[in-house]
């Protein structure tokens, strides 16, 4: 039996680790230069080789997706700008300082198709999160609500039923669900519950939130009051985006199928706004991605 700490065992362990890394597509700089360099229509990156820098490019006929990440103020930003200019398909760009939009927006609009920016265009979050569905309400809740201390986790999670109920209420009245969530967060609890009680389907889930209590009796339940207070506090950061939400199909609204016609969306919130509204931005990005990958069928990806 060969001891574990022998050179052979160490070599075997390192080989297994390398094979595992390669199966995940994780290449070192030298491996990327050796395997990916060559002719291509879309420049991806320039990587140092043993003798000279090698340009990694993507052939024009290759179909698929790219996920590109670069730290602010790094040399890779120039590569990202080049890719955005040459990339012929749809692009979703998280651009906190707006520099990519300023440097590539006109190119993409001229070469590849219409360009949208948020803020600027309004959008219908309801296209990606059908809040009258329990799973969609829970997913949106996870994005919008920030982590809280362990003692407040259950009261905050309890407000999923409130989002579900408000989603059914907005569906019944053909209203904008995101604006209804923001309105509810800025209204007193009694008014919210009494409004939900006028719609049977909505009140069915409203009763889950109130633990079966009537609107007035719920005001005496500490858990219900605490849950609503946490919900209102968390939603406060999104009130400034109220006018960005709509359910109308007009010229200043982001089309739900913009990825299928190879258009471009830039999210140009400032760094301060991005840090404050990261939950909403993440919800929008994930909703667009899931909608695109499931061809508008709102299916789970996994």
C-alpha cells in the first residue's frame, strides 16, 4: 500500500483536482491562451502567453451566452467595451456608472438593434413575477427583502402571504402589483387588510397572514403587526422607483421579449442607488433571465 504523502499520491491528487477544474471550464491563463486563441469575429480578451499576448475570440457562428464580470476601473473594462460593440445578440449590461452605456450604446443601437436604459424606460415587473402565484410571490419576496437578525427571520418570512394576497388583489382589479406592494407598505395595516377582504381569493391568503383573524382583530396580534412593520420598512427603499413600474404597453416601456429580438438593456443606476436597490435590480435581472431561458413560460430552470 502506497502512503498518502508519497510523491505519487500527491501527483495523483493534483491530477484529479486539475481534471475536476477542467470539467467545470476553469482554465488558467496559459490554458486559455493555448485552447481558445485563434480566428474569431468577437474579441473576448487578451491574455499573456509564454512569448506574446494571445487574443481570445469567439467565432461568429457560435451560439450561446456569455457572462462577463470585471471590477471597476480595471484593464478588463476595455475588453468589455470591445465585446459590447461586436456582440450581435441581446445584451443585459449592469452598468453602475453609466460608462458602458455612454461608450457603446450608440454603436449597439446602430449596428444591432434598439437600446433601452433603466432608469429611463419604465418596466412591467409583473411580466416576470406573476405575484398571484405562490412560488412567484415567494421568489420576489426573497429578492426584495434584505437579511434580518435571526429573531426577525420568521416575522419577515411570514409576509410572503401578504405579497401573495396583494398579487391576487392587483390581478382582480387589473392593477400594477408592484405599485400595490408599495402602496400597501405606505398605508396602515387596517386599510390594507380591509381592502384585501373585499376580494375573496386575496383574503384567503390574507387570512394566512393574519392567522385567521379579522382585520381589526389582527391589529391586536403582535406577530402580524411586527411582520407588517418589517415588510413596510423593507419596501421603503423602493418607494423612489414607484413611477418606474407600469402594466401598460406604451413606447417608453421595456418590451417583455426584448431579448428575443436581440436588443440591449443597460441598468445605469448609480453606485449609491444600486447598493440601496440591489434587491430590485437582482429581481429584474433574474426575471429577465428566467423568462428568456424558458421562452416566456415562467418555468423553474432547475
